[in-house]
C-alpha cells in the first residue's frame, strides 16, 4: 500500500478467487490499514485472483504478487 499517505483508502479490502469471473470466493479480508499485507490461506484451485475494495474509493496498490 502507499507509505506517504492515505492507507485507509485500501480498507476494507478483500482477496477473491474465481474459475469463471462470475462466481467469486473470498479467501482473505483486511479491515485495518497496512503497508505490506502477506496472506496465507488454504490451497485454492482458481483461474483468476482479484483484490477488491468493499466501498467506493481510490484503490492504489504498489504491487500484488500471487504465488502458486
């Protein structure tokens, strides 16, 4: 997330996975401000991953890494 200001813009933030971009499953949620967020969750089979803010905001993440 940004380090200069506005970290609260990225919360609440959820990570979701999908096989078809129609049905999404939430795998992680962040409700507190953060600079770096590392998430571990149970193994998921999915084709797509998305980070989604749960409110109208300006979402500006520095980067997202997905490891398989």
